[in-house]
C-alpha cells in the first residue's frame, strides 16, 4: 500500500505542470546558450540546476515566483546569433536584454514572441533592414532599444502603430529614408540621432534637436533648419521651329553672346555680394555695441565709480578714492559697481565698457555676457531680472554675504550693479563652460574627457560645494535653490564650481517657480514649499544626468523633450536593468560597474518624491565620498551584486506604484544600507 502511494506521488510530481514547465524552460535556455559561439559567462546554465532555483538561480535570468519573466544578458561577452525559436516555450518571458555584446546577423525574430514588453539590443553587431511589418503583432511592446548596431533601410512603419510604446531608441545605426509621419501616442523617449535619415521632421513631433542630430539630410523646426521647397521645373522651348500658333521661334540662349559680357556680369554679382556682407557686418557690430552700452548702464558712466566692500566703511571710502572714484550714498549709489570680492582685482563700469563683449546665452534668471578687460581679466556679467523681492540695502547685504564665501567648488560673485529694473552680477569667467554644455552640447574633446573617474570627481566636487553652502547658509530655506547642470561650471582640471546660488530670497515670488529649479521638486510643485531637501532632489537629478548622459526633461518648464530621468531610472531599477542606464561612454569600465551602480542608487535615493524619505545632505555627501573609481575586491561583472533580499530595500513598493516615484523605497535607509554593504 505504501509502495502504491509512493508510486502515485511520484507520478503526480512527474506530471505536475510546474515541474514540466521548469524542465521545458531549462531545455529552452540551454538551447539558446548553444546558439552563442562564446558563452563562458553562462557557465551557471547547466542541466542539473534550475533557472529559478534560489541561490543557484542562473546568471542573467529574471524570475518571479518560479516563472522566468526576463533575460538580462547585457555585457556577457556573447557572440553569434540569438535562437528565438528556443524562447517560444517560455510563456512568461516579457523582457529580453542583450546589450553590449558581439551578437550579429539580422534582427532576431522577436516578433514571434508577441507578449514581449521590452527589447534591448543596444551596442551589438546586428545589421540589415528590418521588415516594415516586423512589429505589427507586438502590441504589448513598451520599450525598443536597437541603438549602436548596423541596421539599415527604412524605419519599420509598424513601430508607429504600437499602442503602448513609450521608449524608442534607434540612434547610431544606418537607417535611411524618411521618418514615419506618425508616432505612438504614448511615446515619451525618442532618439533617431546619427543615422542617414532625410526629409522634413513632422512639425507635430515635440522632441528636442538631440533626438535627430547627426542626420545631415533632415530638416525642420526641431533642428532650426528650414526645409527647402522644391520648385516646379519651368519648361522652355529650345528648338528652332514653329510654336503653337505657327510663329517662328529661335533657340533659347542661356549665356550672353559675348564672353566678355559674362565676365562683367560675374564681377558685378561678386561686388554686390561683398558690399552686402560688409554692410551686414557693420550693422551687427553697431548693434552689439548698443547692447553693450545698454547692458552696462551707459547713462551712469559720467564719472568712474567703484566700491570695495569691507568691514570698515571709512577704509572702503579711502580705498575707493585711491582708485580714482567715489561711492555716493554710502557706496551703494544707483550708478555704482560694487566690488564684493576683490580676488580678481578692482574694476568699474568703464573697465567693462572698454572690454570686448560676447553674448553667452540666456538662462532662467536672465542673460549672460563674457567681457575681457584690458587688464586681461575675463568675467561673466549676468543681467538678472525679477529680483525686486527686497530693497537696495537688503540686496547689498545678501550680495556682500555671498561675496565672503570661499570654497574651491563655489563660484563667488565679484561685484554687482543695482538698478530697480535689473541687477548686474559679475563672476569670474570659467573657460571650459558649464557641465550642461560638456555633457550635451560639446561632443568633441571635452566630452571625450568625461571618463568615469572624471565624472565621479565632478559629482564629489558638487557634493562638497553643496555641503559647504548648506553649512554656511544654514538659515536659508534653499541654500542653493537653482542647482542644475547649466549652473555648474567646469574648471581647467574638471573641478566643478557652483554658481547662481542663494538667490531664493531675492527673486520675485511671482517668478520664483520659473526662475529657480528647486521649485520644480515634487513637494514644491504640489504644496509650494521649499526646504533644503529640494536641493537634495536637484542634486539627484544632476547625478542621474551625469551617469546616464541624458538631458533631463525636468529642466524644461513644460517637461516636454529630453528624458524623464527619474521615471526612466526607477523603471529600470524595478526591472533589474541598472547597468543599461549607464552612459555607453563609461559603461566599458567593468571593474567600476558596481561603483557606478552604487552612485546610481544614491541618485535614485535623492529624487524620492517624498522629501521625508530623501537622505539628508550630510548623508549623501558621506556616502558619495565612499564611492571609488574601482573596487577590485568585488566580482568583475557588469551587474551590481545585490541579493534579492538586499534589492528589496530599494524596490519593495515599485511593482504596485504608478508613474509617480513615491513610496518606491525608503531612500535614507536604503542609501545607508547600501553604503554599509559595500564598505563593510
């Protein structure tokens, strides 16, 4: 009887669907492994183990309650082809990632897996054209990343009809022809840059120019490049004979009878063009000088005025008189240029007027100009508007306080000029420009120098500077208030310098939400409150921007354009795709993979939507200081070595959350736990 029960029990186990499914999944993955010509990184895939078996779970296999839901095989050194037929039996499969390998051939037939939600094939050697109807039956697809391959031909029109597609990245391929006229309604992230596309970008596309860069034959408002309209060819009768009415016509001649006439015509046209260019140049020069006069307050230059701010008013006046000027009204007169930091010498408005001026650009608080004075000192003059929240004396006090700050990661103002309608603030000129420009605007040598050690150095420098401001300006609700990559200047040795800080008390309340980036933090948007935790949120955005190389949509007032780095990063973390977030420019440093992802988690903690769950600035700084360029004592792997229980500290709530990043994880405890685990 016991033997009978044992036999029945054994038959039950053999016929159990779950066991049969497990065997099928094992065979399927082993068959996939056989399709790769190099697969040393998949040594854990063996017949005598199970893909989802606890501590013996196969590398690169994502499981949920014993069911395979994803393959995360990025940076595994794989080559050969992908046997999609082997995967058809894995019914729970939703995500496939083969990024940064050496796989080749045409695009794998993932269209046979209709339930897939995400395909990541970035940085492989796939090539050839993709059939136009390839994606037509993949209505569940949300994310398609095919960048960094050799795909050619037209972009498959079936991509336009995917109802759930939110991310489409086809950059750095050889796609040609025109862009489809319609994009999926839910698409929020698009990159078609560096292909061979042509024609006009549909005006309805609301993505920024960087999404289409590197396609010389493209035109449209997004690129600021007008499309030339083709004119209908004009027909001319060129043969001698009779016209429609029987009238005799001679050959239409396109050149003068006399060659000398042609030379004269060419000379006249050339001379006319040269004269027009000279006139245009003269107008531009005159216009620039007019702007300089207006910018620097030409009407106030009847006498040179300069004020040096010291703790002793009498000493200040004596010093000014020796410089050849005097300060009326106690040194804060309407026409004065008030020096608050004399480390670059003492100068006045006349010195700026004599300088060669150059427009640098416009920001949320005004415009900026570069001026090189006769002494050789280069400065930036910022014309600040909407700064009338406090009066003249209060403004002077704030600027004097900022002028006393000294830290190698802080750009201290040198001087200011007060007028009711606008304020001029003068800073030292930093040659390399802003972090925003080096990350997104310059794709040459400066961008190439943004290695992982350099980026980590920049992050640490920002943290130190921000920590200094939070200590020195502790009484401020927003010690910085406007931290973003355009306000981080990069010195000659890639040391960051923070600028445009401490202005929250100066900006008019009506303009403060548009002028200061900290007011775009979730709590400021929802409750109109501002605390030092808003600076922490802004710092988190910058960290994610530096690591991913993506321009954050959070910088734009309407959020349209760029990449929503917060949602993108948190979504990838929930899907265990952290390393796919890393900018390809630094992703190759495999010894540093764990440190990069460690910093990624710090950035994710800083952008927690609930400010109570964000770490304090001092905790962020301490943990960032512990991040190293390389950490050899850990396994050389492209993946952060987190156990399932440790990952729960970061992603416990994510699967049930909405698009809002709130309640994803307890950020402060998560960041401390992560720090202890990696440094302990």
